[in-house]
């Protein structure tokens, strides 16, 4: 038993932090103010990461690193899932909005990595893929989507409206969830890779948001949009026994990554707050928490919650790396990291007072950015449902 | 077992107090006054009569145990096969022996001699005493100690403390004791009449800080004089040896004090919980001990000592919190309200989810700090943060455990009220254990 990172992951984390300092922090405020403007500086960052990923065998920062990689070495592995978490944490210590709009590292890439066949993986390699699930009338209840896919010869015809598509106006491919037959329910939901420029797919709107403004969030409509059947990801048959598993399994891999984003943002706020409060709080990890100043006690509690979120995230990723089912642990990590990150960034602004609330510092930005991390990829409440159902051994019909 | 005047007095008085005869004769005010007087005067009594300690084997150099050989340094949540076997037997003992005895031991404020004998059969002391002194310990693994503490507390925290108290003293002696100290005391932990011992750190005042002790040791020509008072000392009337934290020249150190030493007096003082540990107060009035009563040499590390105790209490919290979760789940699935199990309601189910999430977090934080300690790496920050989260979340889990059972949880029909009282100790305790 040992809960420290191996040297190669520490090095990776340091690299990501350095990249944050040199390339992300300097443009962080600029793209927070210039919402909807593509951060062109990221092209350079993305090619650097491509190079690192090719060279390091998966030690990257992007979401597409989440896929299981077979390792021939026996024994315990600290593999691609953990590396992705460490890299993402370091990157989001710089700027989570910029991570979310990093070319070729979208959540759609994670979906492709999880369920695409060999031919598709090859064909979509090097493409930037976004993920389109949410609809105006369907949020957390994603089994209830109404975008339809009707087979017509070698093609599927998509109709419907998707919202909250991260990188939807910038990605090369949109991975769309659509139902083959709504009356069948979950089992009929399939995902389709739709390439940009496909007739019938149109970006209709970009959202104005509370935070992560560097990342574009698009509404996309599908009107008789014809997609070749070779772009259906996973099994085209409707298997009611297997149900939702196919599309939902993506989340077991991506939730720890979103948790890692939260861990990175929270660390940014905590580090800066400790720096600003240096003269006012002595943190020696010795005096009892009830004998130190109120501000110091707040920092200790935040740091403890932050470490807890970080360890839960690493646990979920470690389980994935070692082939252990991690659905509950992934949700635990996402729940703890999401709420802790939000609470920490908000408290840091409070502690830093006028300095924290103003735009001279990034603290106020981080507490706007953090809110989405407790919402997307499954809200706090959805994670709790998943954990509770697992612990109580209840079905979704019993615990609604 | 007649060396328990306070317990005897209490038992007698509580029998009188509950007797209906008392009511009929209108004696209650008199008896309550008597009880008040008795408590006020503190039942001062001598500690357990201590044996004559003999050094059968005289070590020339202190025995020190190395950490188990470690696989390469990477993130690894697995435990060894030996640790798993140990866990299985301790968990079975906790479930089959400790849990059924928890309620009565709580009332008695005692680990019964029968239970102690059964606990000794686990052979835990052998893993604390090095081979050269008759034990079986070839390595020192705080991780294993952490797992044992968690599993014992799954049965009952108070009994776990009663069992682990002596082993904590043995662990400290093995880690820091001089050759003379080890030779004198360690073999006695393995005798048939096991040496019982306790670590005394806490003092009775608000905002107690283990780094600022009011108990003072003054160096004299032939040894030290100790003055002060300790509280929440486990096995108070059974321990023959106390490891007492006192300030020496402004720095906290530990002193080995035998219970029969002149000036030592004890008082049973049950707390709201962890009662089976038989805690109480230890008074030191002009207690004179020899030069060799000071634990360890220059290598002694008080901060590590305090942190190992903190992590010990975190480990206990894991076991008790797991007991709460495992008890609440079937209860909430079976308890019907408004026509369906209460677990079908999100407000109930989310409390269960959060117990699971925070307990997992507590466990990872504790494991991380203990694993660092085992490898001899700095672990002060990690131990501190583990204590912060365990102190907060263990109590939250304790109070939610009672809440989930509602009025039923408030009664002694269910163990959750005991766990609630036990879990309050996590934020309060210092010392008492040493992993």
C-alpha cells in the first residue's frame, strides 16, 4: 500500500504545471473577457501535447487518454487513466476553460476511444471530437432524449436539437446521441460521429455563460442530417438486455477526468489564497485546528477536502488502470471533487475579500469556472444517486 | 478482580440508585448527594499493583524493526496476502466476539478478563515485540497496525482501545526505547499475565494542545520529578505501566512510569463514549523516576509520536464509521414509511451516499499518511489533514447514523447511539494509541 505518485507521473504533473504557468495563465483573463473568440495560442499547445502523447505513450493531458491500454507487465499499474488525471489537474491549475477547448482532446474523443471499432479509430485519428447529449428538454435524464435516427439504406437520418455541446462550433466531429426508436428506451440510444460540414447539421447559437468562457458551448440542430452507417459507434443492434451500458460506460472513464479538472481548479485557488494570506496565517500542520486563526482553520479544512478529492480521483483512475470495475468510485470522485472545488473556490474569494472579488486576481474567475464542474458529466445529485443505488443495492426504478 | 475500588463503588451505588426500595424509603436525594461527594473527591486511589519487572534478556543495543520490504514506489491500494489473512481473522473476532459484547462492556466500562484472554489469542503483542525479546516481530508495519485498528473498531471502538492500549506502549518501546527499557518491559507484554499499559497525553482543559503540556518533568541528580495530571488514559486501573507525556526543559518528552510509583494516583472517569476502554485520570504528585524512565535518546520524535496516535484514532474511526454504514443500509431498506422503504427517498439515500463518499475519503487520507510513515518519509502534513477530515466526517457519519434510524436510533435497542458517542472522541483524543 502506497498512495504517492510514481516519479514519471510527478514529472508529468510538473510539466503540465509549467505549461500552465508559461502558456495558460498569461492568456487566462484575456479569453475570459473575450467570450466566443477562439484562443489561437492553443494550436501551439495542442501540437506540443500531440508530440508529448506520441512520445510518452499516453502520458498526456487530454480526455482521449482515458481509454484502457493493455500493458504487458504484470502487477499493479499506474497507467493511462492516472496519467490523464495528473496531466489534466496540472492543466486546469492553469485554466479549465482552455483545457475544454483544447483541439483534439474533447470528450467526444473519449467516447470514440471507448466504443469505436478499429476502422473508426483509424479514420477519426487526429480529429477533434465534441459530445452532444443534452437537449432543451432533457438534461440529467439522458435516456429520455428525443433526437431521432432513422435508418435509410446505408444511412441514418438524424433529426433533433442538441444544446450545451462543448467545443461544438470548433470540433471536427460531433458525437451525437440519438434514438433508433424512442418507445424502446435506453437500449435504442446510439451514438453517431457526425463530421463538420455534413448537410443538415448547423450550429444555431453560442451560449453566454457564468464561467469557462474560453470554451465555446454550442446549440446544434439536426434537420434530415444523413450520416453513413459506418459512423455509428458501437453495436448497431438494439440489445435490450445490455441496455444503456454501451453509451454509459464512457462515463466511468470520463468522470475521474472531470474530477481531476475540479482538483486542478481548486488547487489553483488554494495555492493563490495561501500565498496572499502568507503573512496572516502560519500553517505548520501542528497546532490543533481549534487553536489557530479562523482563516488558518478554513485553509486546513479546504486542504483536507482537496486532498480527499484528489485521492478519490486517483483511486478511480487507478482502478480503471488495473481493470477493476470503478463505476461507484468514479461517481464518488466526481461528487467529492465537484462540490469541494466549488466550495473551495468560493471560500478563497471570501478569505481574500476585495482582492479576491476583483478582476486583478483570477480567484473570482476560478469560482465562476468551478460551478460547471459540479454540474456537467453528471451533476452532484446524479453522482449521489449512482453511489446510493450501488450502496443500497437498489434499481433506478426503486430509487428514482 | 478486586483491585477496582471505584468500579465497585459505582456499581454498588448504581444498584442502590436503581432499587425501588430507594424510592419507597425516600432515599434518593441522600444517595445522589453521596454520589456527588464521591465524584467530587475523585475516588482517588492507587493504580494497579505493578509487578516486579525483571530483565531476563539484557540487550546491549536496542532492537529496532525495519519497515517491510516495499515494492517499487508507485500508487498501490492493494495489501499483502499476510495482511489480508490478518484482517480476516481480526474482522471475524470483531464481528463474532467484540460486537456482541459491546453493549455490556459499555455499561461496565470494562474489557472483561474473558474478552482480554480471547483478544490475547490473536497474538497481537507478538507482532509488537522483537524476536530477540521473545516476540515474533521481524518488521514494523504501521499499515498492518492501521488495518487491525480499523477492524477491531468495526466490532467496538471502546474494546478496540482496551486491546490496543498496551500494544501502543510496546510499539513505542520498540521504536524508541533504549536497550535497558526494552529489556525491562517488552518481555512482560508476552507473559501469561499480560502487561497492561497505557499512553497518557491528554490534559483536562479546553483547547488542549499536545505540544503545550502542563505536566512537567524536572531533571534531578538521580532522575526526574514529574508533576501534573492526565485525563482520558485507557485501562486506568489495570495499567501497570504508563507512558506519560510531560514537558522537560520546555520540550515535550515521554516518561515510563510504573503504576506503583509513589505519588501516582488514579481515578476512573468514564467519558460519554469509548467507555469499554476503562479510561480515567492519572495524577502525578512529586513522582520521582530514574534517569532511564525517559523514553529514547536523541532520536525520539514527539511529533511523529503524536501523529501516530492521531492516525490510530483515524483508523478506529474508519472501523466505526463502516459499522454505521453497514448497519444503516439494511435498516433503511427494511424500514417502511409512506408505503415504501425509506431508502427509496433521495433525502435518505443521499445521506447514505455521502457516508460512503466521506468514509472512502477518510480511509484514503489515513492510508496515505500511514503508508508514508511506514516508509520513514515525512508524514506530518498528511497525518494532520487525515485528522482534520476524520474528526469532521466521522462525527458527521455518527450523527447521521442516528438520524437515519430516527427515534429508534436514539434508544439502546440499536448500536448507533453507542457509535455516535464513540465517534465524538476522534476529534478530542491525543495519545492512547501508537501504530
